[in-house]
C-alpha cells in the first residue's frame, strides 16, 4: 500500500540540497533527499522520529561536543 506525504524542508535550507520530512497518515515519518525526490523515502515509526528529534535538540548528536 502506498501512502502520500506532504513533504516540507527547513527554512534554513538555502541551496536546495536538503532533507525533506513528510508525515504519513498512519503517524510514521518519511525522509527524502530534495535533490532526488523520485527515490523512495526512508520511513520511520513516530516514536523513533521523536527520539531522534529529542537527541538532536539536546546536542547528543553534535559532531564536536562543547567542552
């Protein structure tokens, strides 16, 4: 079964090479590359997406943590 998502990208994306996020009707989250939207999106459960967002916001995934 194919589901439709309305993809959005960050307003911080200025060069067009961005990740787009789409919410599916069943609550899952789809990610795709804005440069190649024809490639199938990666789909994640809502809980996994929420955990990922929380870790990004906390700085846990920063490549160079502050000292």
